[in-house]
C-alpha cells in the first residue's frame, strides 16, 4: 500500500488519461486523513483547477454551508473527486477517464478507511454505488458495502441551479448526521 505522500506524488505526475493535457493543477483531495466521512464529487471545475483544491468555487461554497448544517467542516471530513484533472469546459468525465483515475480514489479509500461515503451527484453515484443509480429517485438511501455505509445526495451545482431540490437535500443531510451518530455508537 502506498503512503499518502507516494500516492499524492504519483497522482500529481499522472498522464494516464487525456485530461492531463488541459490541467493547471491536479486536484488530489483535502481533509482529515482518517476521517469517518468521505465526500466524493465528479471532477475539478475552473477554480479547483486553478487552486489545486476540490470544491473551492461556487459549488464548494454551498458544500461548506451544507457541511455546517450537520456540524461538519473541511477539517473533519475528506473531500475528493472521481477524476483528479479538470474536464474541458466542465463536461462530464468520460467513462474511460473515470476508469483511468479511479485507482487513486480506491487507494485514498484504503488509506482513510472511512465509515461513511457520500457521493455528490449522479456521476459519482453511478461510479461508486452502481451504474444504474438514479439520483432523483434514490438520493438519501443507504447501502452498506464492505462495512462502509454509502449514500448519494444531489451535487451542490445542481442545488445552485434548482432551489426546489434543497428541502430534500436538507433531509438527506440529516440522514447523514444520523448515520455518523450510528456508526460512532456502534464502532467506538
Ligand atoms: N464539482 C465537483 O464535482 N468537484 C469539485 O471539486 C468542484 C466542483
Ligand atoms: Fe491521471 Fe486522473 Fe488526471 Fe487522468 S484525470 S491524468 S487518470 S490523475
């Protein structure tokens, strides 16, 4: 198993897919390296590419607000993406690009050993949960796989575009808060 430093270095030098060509920075991930909760987005946007950190643009500001609703912040969780380099014009990452990159995320999961994984949006949910995942129907529901509780919620960018999704997401966030309490009570 790679250490964090080795993994991050390898990722920063990666040329395994075409997304390496347009990047300013590789966006490896941030947060607590042994966090209970791992949030997974789809890929860096413009601000993330420029700053080398996930969720620092407008969607990130909303994610910070969502975390604070359930007494979390960036120092208490880990945040990463399916692909570590920005897709041109923020298009969806292609299946091949996701497949080329997912090994880094798998190693991050192995190092973090989270108790809970929260997929942010459709792309992450389909890759992490299952390919047929329907975010509109299934958001907020839970599966437990290999001892890790997993769910998906709407992507903060979707919540910026469509305010009507926010009440459901508020409920999903409360579900995440409950699950954190549940795993703490059952594991510690
Ligand atoms: N959207 C994502 O999915 N990830 C980021 O890091 C920023 C925006
Ligand atoms: Fe490598 Fe992932 Fe960047 Fe593609 S997106 S070049 S696989 S780090």
